[in-house]
C-alpha cells in the first residue's frame, strides 16, 4: 500500500514539475500546447477511493491554474474528467473494469489509446471552452482542443510506455 501511495505522490509531483517547467514553455504553431499533467488522472489506480481521487484531481488542476494564471479552468477540466472517468473505463476496458482488474501496462494498446483519447478530448474541450468563453469562437475552440489533444495524446502514450513497469 505504501508503494502505491509513494508512486502516486511521485507521479503527482513530477507531472506538475514537467508541466510547469517544460510543457508550458512549448508552443507549436501559436496554439498547440501539451497538457501532460492529466496523465496522473488517467493512470490513477482504479481501486482507490473515488472522493479522494476527485479531490487530488482538483488539487492538481488548481496547482496548474496557479502557475498558468488561468482562473480555475484547469481545475474544472480535471475534476470533470475525474468524475466521468469510470464511464470511459467501462467503455474502453469492459469487463476488466467491472472486476476492478485493469492494469494499464498489461492492457491492449488500442484500449489505452481509446481511453486516453476520449478523456484527453473531453478535458481539452472543457478547458478551452472555459479559457476562451466566447460562443462565437467555436471553430477556434474545437481546433485548439483537437490539435493540443493529439499532441497531448502522443506525449502521454510515449511517457506511459517509457515509464511503465512491466510485472514479471
């Protein structure tokens, strides 16, 4: 149990530092930024307490909001995907979610891509709707969400593959 708590704490801190000091400095084509910190929400253990998970997601988003001065948009998007995460886990992993037997490192790559892509897209849509907050700029919101989402998906898959611990 302490090992899981320690690894989640380390992941939480490292993803915040990576987001603040590296990813926030990236800006491709003027509007593509990766938001890699949501990897914490995507990979959080399924069996843990849901209320504490939503609280940690809020804290994660709030810390990113403080560094980016974004007025709570990241906290709202993070809490939203943390809340809706069980629906997408069930959709992507099926019966493995029902039996609480999901192991992200052992799952098929297509299941992980679907799960990551759906939650990243929802996170980015909520985030950019709150950041732009202008109904007349729907095309810009969707294009920024899709372009940043594809880049975030690419980076999250690479990082998850690089730092996954295969059980022997």
